[in-house]
């Protein structure tokens, strides 16, 4: 099973009880296919731009685990639900391990000195060959 995150917006013109019922339906579908790790209702918010001539929406973020094939079924269910305005399923990034600076070995100084850079001629002409 893999971890996924779903964010979806329900139509803001409907009453809050109906929007909660839509979210409960989505959560029950996810529960039947996998495990819900966290469900976070963000409430009613104004959208950045109108979607289908609607300015507001009820936002939910759900973290869950399921098989990758079941995500396609979830996407289809969200697509056909007329009350869900927008949705997005993502995989959360894995946490990167931080290595303390003290554990990184300093670069060893080489015993050979670096050659001095050769200055280009001021006239812009290539240097004359040495005889």
C-alpha cells in the first residue's frame, strides 16, 4: 500500500450539511479501498478565481493509504460527482534525511599547487608563438 493525499473542493453554494455529506461519501469510499490516515476539513473559503461561476467552496484534505490501482477508481468517482468542483490526488514527498555538517569530511588539500591562470593579451590578438 502506498500513501496518497487528496484535496478536493465541494460546491460552496450548497448548505454546509450537504457539503459534509459529500465529504463523508468520499471518505467512506476511500475507507472501503484503504485506510484514512488523516482527514482535515478546511471549511468554506473563497477561491482564488471563479470555477463554474462559483466564488466559494468547502475544502477538504485527506491523507490515506491504498493500492495504486484503487486511486484510478477514486478519481473516476470524483470526476462523476457533480458536487465536487476540483480535486487533486498526490503522493507526499518522502522526508529527506539531514546530515549534520560535523559528519561531512573536509576536502583534503592537494600537495600540488594549482597553476596560475594565464592572462590574455591586452590587444585581443592571439599570443605570438615562441621561438
